[in-house]
C-alpha cells in the first residue's frame, strides 16, 4: 500500500524523525516528498542520502511552508522557542511527537487553528514494525503510521496517557534482560550464549501473545506453566518477593508524572 501523495515535513531531526523517514523510504513503493529541518546537519544529510525524495530545507519555516502533514519532533525543552517562531497555516495538519506537551499548550504556542494530532511512534517504525499511539483519532495520521507498523487510535486522552506509560517500559525491558544475562554469567554461562538464548526466548513468547489475541494473558501464563513446575514456581516467587507490586508502583508513578504535566 502506497503512502498518500502528501508532502511531509519534519521539524527536528532526532532519533524518531530518523526512524520514521527510514521506514518511509525503505519500502518498494514510491516515497512521498519529505522535507527535514537542517538543525542537526549530520542527521539531515544522512536522511537526504537515503532517498532523492528527502530534501534538507533551508530552515524550519521552509519546512512548515511546504508541508501538507507537518511533524513536530523537537525536544520538550526547546519546543516553546522553536514552535513560537513558526508561522502555521490555518487547518494545516500538524502531528506532534512531543509526548510531554499537551494539546492546550501546543495550541497556545502555535496560535493558529490547525488540525492538531499527537502521536507517540516507537523507534521500530524504522523497520515498519513499530506501534504508534494517536490522539485524537485521525484517519490520515492513522493511515500514515499503519504503513510503518501498527497504529492505535485513542478515543480519550486518558487512553493515550496509559499507552504512553506502557511505552516507557522499553528501558526496563532491556534492563531486565541485562540483569538476567548477568545472573546467567555469574553462574558460569558465557555472555554471548545467555543473550542469544534469552533474546530468542522472549521473542517467541511475544509472538505467542501477538498471534493469540483472543486468549487472555492469564490463560497463556497457565498454559505455559506446568502445575507444580518451574514456571509456576518462578512466577510465585516473583510475586511473593514484591515484583508485581514494584511493577505496579512504577507504572502508577510514571502515569502520575504524565498527568501532572
């Protein structure tokens, strides 16, 4: 499925912009015109080298002027300075990737009645396997991110915030893997073998969950835990040691942080 014939513009050329543009130009179908800001010269040049459809704009305002769908992908600490300096068009499609700035604040910074959508794409959009949360639902933005993996449109800001909390588990996921691999090493297993085994093991488990959406995760846990066996024992020890409580505490703390911004 081809991308719509829209000119795309990116203000900010950090990790997420790089991932999105990489995903767009990596397919067999024709890529749309893409304009990126020149702020990070090295990243902008890299993106331009990926495809003749990518152009490094003269400045941020040039990006705004040519874009049919404009992505704001700047750091939160410079967002006010960058966004206030730009002149937007009424009803322009603006997709904010700045997860920590809410609609009300963004609208005040933009100061023009644009069609504003917030999205949180994860880095895996680079390989078209990422999941992106969107609020409010918008058919064009959903269609765009669906081509880069999975798009999940949220009916309420509360849903959007909850999924944002889930997206904050990436570092924890790798941290848990690192801890387990370290434990395996301490027991005498080579690091390379431990990591290779654990990465494939977790991948297989995620695949089972993804391919069986009608089966509850509790049922999958029971199915993969022999009565009185090692898996049942491990989950019981984890819960009894406060692992589940610690996880809930972390999720609640991150949600509270998001909701107080």
